C-alpha cells in the first residue's frame, strides 16, 4: 500500500471531527512507521475474525449440546413417566398397608401429607413414626374403614385356610383360635366379675379406677400389684380397701 492509502486506512476508522487532525499527524510519519501502523491494523482485523470464528464455533457447539440433551430427554420421557407412575403406585400400596396397621384413613389428603414429609419413597415403618408422633396431623380411620378392613382381613384368612393352608397350618390356626376364644372368654368373665364387685362396692364410694402410678412415680400395673401382695400384704390390703377390690382386680387382669 502507498503512504496515502495507509493514512486513509487509519483515518477512516476515526470520528469525522478527528479525521483532519489525524491525517496531518500521520503525514509526519515515516514510511516505515506507517507500515507498522498498517501491520497493526491488519493483525487486529485478523484477531477479530479469529475471535468471531471462535465465538461462532462455541455457539454452534452449545446449540448442538442443547439439541442433544433435548433429544435424550424426549427419548427418556416415556421411561421417566413410567418410573414415576410405578413409584406412585408403590407409594399408594405402602400407604394403604400403613393406614391399616396404624389406623389411618386411606384418603388422598393423608397420602399427600406423607409424601410431602417423607418424599416419594417411604416405608410402612416411617409412616408409622409419623402416625404415632402425630407430627403431620393425619386423619384417623373412620369406623366404616375399620369395619371394612376387619371384614377383608377375615375374608383373606378364610381364603387362606380353605385354599392354601397346609394340614400343619390348619392345626396351628385351630390352636390359635381356640386360645383366642379362651382368652376372650376369660376376659369376659373377669369383666363380669369386676362389674359384680363394682355393684357390690358402689355404696362405699370408691374411686372410678386405680391411679396410673404411685406417689413415687412407680407404675401400678399387674407386675407391681403381684409383687406388692408378695412382699407387703398389709400395704396391698390397704390399697384394696382404699380403691376397692373391683379396681384392683380390673388392673390385675388388664381390664382397665
């Protein structure tokens, strides 16, 4: 390039109001100095082109990655939805089992509360922990639900005994039911005896029941009463005289 071409190459890049003064200054440069200026401009232009190309390549790569991720998500979407559905169904089944075990109402509100507290994956034990502590104010099962579950449990047991149980399991079930009937009959007998004693002692104005603990904080249960009768019969009789034999008998037999 000639001197004038180099000067114009520089001047054209300046603001219009500065071009005249810049042209005068450049006219004082030697040819070698002007060529150095030209080289700097060319190098800057090359760098700008390279930078623009790098930006273009990076943008294309970013777009390719985004399109690839979108494509992968679309391919995996059916599987993800299927997994979420399976997990939801498993959660409902787990909650139903926990509801029956801990006397909770099998309603959507309770299920949603459990999921919000425990997350989408939980087990019967942790639902029970929430139920026992009442940390989430879960709705208890209605009487209708309790009766329905009792019927279903009985139907399942009958079906098992009739269609699936082995001879050994049938004999074991018969022994269990016999023992259960014996216990229920005994409890009924004790309750009747307690009621008879209460009627006989009504005129004495005994308290409605034994206290739960002694003044020292010791629990008054069957073990305590039996031990007291064994080591301090006088104190045991005083307890009976104060609270009535009906209350003592009821506590000994777990009636109340």
